[in-house]
């Protein structure tokens, strides 16, 4: 169930009360395509603004770093919605017995190149479609996959996403020992289809689903890090009914959507003089969204701080920030 009770029809009813927009919007017996197109355009614009709306935020299922594995295929069927863009991410030393467990942020970026440089902890992360990520080969017969959570000794596992002989992307979802022959499914198998491989289980991930790439490359043996990501959801599919609700926009923010709908209605007017008003109306809408942003600015950003590059008692070792050491993790206590 969504968070909105506001329908497209209620937005249209309000807009038509303005009089000058009546020729643009549907009346009895006329097509509703114009109104639905306007609503779709408004939603796309509203969610394309990098305002990090809280009501459009989602926590993604965590994943764990694996030996020599930079790319991690994902399954959109496990997400609330497809990823629009990543807001932030963090790692947790998940098997550490300390309380609280060591946790630190990861820089979210748009593009990360493949690398053979290994190290801990992960410093950068991006998302991409599975079809653009690197998929490994089946590791061979009787190879053991040790479940990484709670392992006393960090396991040296083969890659947990592979491509079978028919091109399917398979993600390990059941840990165990591989069988004598490679797992194989018919070409184009749907996401979520499972296949057994000895005591392991593999699940199909769609090439159009979204996965992740981290940097640097995790070493053969090292700390197992749990990666947690916060993302903004992609805009929903186009509206198809006047009775649809404007999810994910909640009712207390529905006025931002309504202002955008009014602005874009001017652009669709058959009257040239009315269409000429569109730029000003859109500017009014942008001002309204700016008001929403200022509403959030009333809250302090609690994680803002001045952070020294080393402990006050750390020796001067000549360690500088650089591509191989962007955040000086090695001089932070407890890292």
C-alpha cells in the first residue's frame, strides 16, 4: 500500500477550478491522455531533482565483500523499487565482536573502473546494471563456499555471481559445496529461478537489474565488510488511470505535485498566449520545491564535523592522502 490518498482525478478537479486550464484538461467524453501525460512528466521532474526526498528513500538489502570480487550482481525483485541513484553507503566490520561494531561511510560515485589493486576497507561504491558488471565463471567441482557471517576465520570464497553457459547471471543464495558439473538453466530464464549445484543454490539475476561495484578490490583474506546502501527510488511507471494515487508522494507533500501539474498544464494549452505563460509557471513551481527543500533545512546536519587526518598521538609516518589511500583509514584508531 502506498503513502498517498491523493488521486490524479483530484489534482485535475482542482486545476480545472482555475478556469483558464479547462480547455486543456479532460471533460466528460474526452481523452484523459493529456492529464495522465502531464502527471507523468511532473512525477519524473519531481523525482529527478536531487533533493533526497525522505519519502522516496529506500534501504537496499546488504551484501558482504568476497575475496577478489569487485562486482556484485543484484536482483531488483529484492528491492522496493529500482534504484534511481544512491544517496549514501557505509561499511560495517560485521564479524567484529566489539560493540558497537566498527562502521564508516563509503563514498558513493557514478563511475568506478575495474582494478586489480586490493585493500581494505572499501572506499568507493557505485551501481550499474548487471549486464555491465563483470560476472565470473563457475569455480569448478567440489569448491566450498563458506557463509561469511560469523566466520571465525575470514573465508577465501570464490566469486558469488557467475554466468552459466547459456548466458544467465547466477547469484549464490545457498552456501555449500559445488557439485560435479556446472549449474545450467535455459537461456533467458526469469529472475528468481533457482538451480542446485551440489549443496549450493544459485538464483537468476536479470541483466537489467542493478548491482554494485566497489573499490579497492577485496583481498584474498581480510575483514568481511557488510555494505549497506541508501538509495532514492526510480520514478514509477507512467500513470494509466485517473484514479491512480500519486505514490510515492505523501499527502502532506501533495501540494508540490499539484503546483507542478498546474505549471505543465499551461504548456499543453491550445491557446498560444496561455502556453507563453508556462516558463513563469514552471518558475513558480521550482520556487515551491525550493520551499520543500528549506523545510528540510530546519533540521541540523548532525554528521558535519572537522576530522583530523590522524590521531593526536599517532606517529608522523609521512602517510598522505592519495589514490591508494583516499581517506587515511590506516591511521584511524580501531581500523
